[in-house]
C-alpha cells in the first residue's frame, strides 16, 4: 500500500475536471431548489429524473462508472417511470403549504445542516489517496482481486464475491418489495380505481381535482412489472 | 486552486441533502415527499462517491498488461483471427513501482446496493400512496387527517 502514497502524495486535479465538478454540482443545486418551488407533480417527478441523470454524469467524472450506469438506468429510468405511473393513479397537483407551516421544517433543516457543516473540517480532502476510507480495505480488494477472483472489474468482484451475502440480502429486499407492491395493488388492474369503504362508509371527495379522472378508462398498467 | 476546493464537494452535498430533507418535511403531498426522499438519497450517494475518489485515479477496473490486437513483438494481428481469452494476461496493479492509480471500489459497491434498495422502498411508498388515494381520494396529508377526524377512521371517537 505504500506505493499508492508515493504515487500521488498531493491531491492534484487538472482545472477542466474541477470545472466539470463545479458545474455539475451547481446544476444539481439548481434542480433541487426547483423541486422545492414546484407545485405540479409531473414537473417534480421529471426534475427528480433530471437530478438522477445529472448525478450519474457526475459519478462518471468521479470514476464511479458502475454507479453511474446503475443510477442512470435505475434512478433516472425505473424510479421515474414508477413515480409517473403512481402520479397517474393518484393526483397531478400538490396544494401549496403556507409559509408559516414550513418554518418548523426550515429550522430543523438549518440546524442539521449547520451541525454537518461544522463537521466538514474533519473530512479528508477531496481526492486524498491517504484518507482512511481509501487506505485499508478498499485497496486490499483492489490488490487481491487479480489473483483471487481473476476478473478485471473490481466493483463486480466485491459485489458478487467478497460481499456476496450483502448482494443476496439486496435481492431479498427487492423480492419483498415486489411482493409488498403486489399485495397492496393486486394483479387485476384495478389499482387506483377501487372504491374503498372503510367501516362501511364512503369517504366523499371534496377537493381532489383528479376525482373525475378515476372513473375514466386508463390505459396504463399498474406499476409493478418494472421493479421486479 | 485545489486547496480551495478540498472541502467544496462536502459543502455542496450537505446543501443538497438538506434540500431533500426540507422537501420531505415541508410538503404535505405524499408524492412530493417521496420525490424529496429520492433527492435526499441521491445526495447521500454523492457524499460516498466523493469520499472514494482518488485524485489522478481512474475507474476501478484493472488494466491488463497486454495490448489487444497485437502480438508480442507489437505486430498487428488484424490479418488473422484475434484470439482474446479472459484472464490470461497479468493485470496492472497499484503498488510500489506502478504508476497506475485506481479510485476506491468499496464506496461504489455500497452505493450500487443502496440505489437498488432505494428503488425497492420507493415502489413500496408509491404503492402505499395509491392505496391511500383509493380510500381518501386525496394524497394531501392535511385532507387525510381531516377525513380521519370527520369519518372517525382512527376509532378514537364513538
């Protein structure tokens, strides 16, 4: 491991890399603030997909290529489709929340953010090859994959072999989630249109703008096929 | 210049995380809440990937000490069939005497798992939202609480 330290003892970045990093992060901040201000759910869902896609581009610039294509496919693709189909089954608009009811949330967020900003000084410098996270087990995987697993992609080797039980648990989580969605929505295509009568009484709709749309025939399928 | 940017990523990531958390806390619409949760989650991924970056490094895919399409003497093999067998060449490893530097693969693996689990939880949340909409005809929390009170769905009044 000492060779890594001699190879690059100083974090050195070329200026284009830094400019790319800064502009992508600035784009992410703009998109996130836009999501806060939006009221149309369609715009919110689309901007969330944009956020995932921009962060995938940012992952590529930080050498995380496997994470980048997973985020682009799953984060920007599948979860946007899931949220769009849920939005079609539920509602199109969100009602605005008065400012005085947001003050509590704003206070909590500012305090938590200030506490985290206070801790930023203890974080290792960006790109430091000698930081604790980059020194020990991660680089051991790097050194031993070639002789133990014999495949070039270290991320795949760690995911499927060194941390295989973790990946197995992930698969169990996905299966449980698919099962849960099936149990919640059913397979008969009536998701979102079924008239529920809790305690034998019908909850009258007063304000939801999409109440009439629930009776209209909808062509979209329930969202389960995509996630399983 | 890079000294000034040593902690820059962390600060922006904290701002993004708090923005996502603010969407979760402040909005009363269930789908907007889930979108905010998704933003919060993606910002956390940014934090992990930032930590795993090694400056001057490259993606953690081992380079093979072999040039494809050429024989040992550097002559092109393109006139004949090119045989490439996996695993028959030595990998260029980081270490003493090596000028190749790779980024840390471990945060990438953790985040790969987290992305997929995040979509699983998101789908459960959306399915619950659709079910809530079936009962209450709204996905605004205020109206749901009002209906709870009016129709005694919590069973607290007689």
